[in-house]
C-alpha cells in the first residue's frame, strides 16, 4: 500500500518492464511455442505489466494491455470488434 501511495509502482514498472522489452519477450515466447507472426498472428492481448498499451507495434505484431486499476496508473477496457 505504501508503494502505491508513493507512486513507486509507476516508476518501477516503467524501469523494470519497458514496453519495447515486454513486446520483444512476448514475441520471442510466442515464436518459441509455435504461435508467432509466421502463423498469421497480428495482435497480442496480455496483462500483468501495469502499463496500458494500445496498438504498440513491434516485430510485425500489435500489442495491447489494459493497464492496471491502481491509483496513478492508466486503466482502460480494451474493446475488440
């Protein structure tokens, strides 16, 4: 609770999990398990890293994350058509 009140979660999240690094790791993981861009995959929806992303492009993929419903962080519901 103290970390959230001091907004430390915002700083730590961006330093420990920058969006480019997260996208690179997810793309690598998906490729290793046989679900990478070569299969026709175009969009990756994921959670757990508290930074909201919409259509962040990396390695031919678009990454989406709703963020986290914590004070001081962005959170939004991702609608898919």
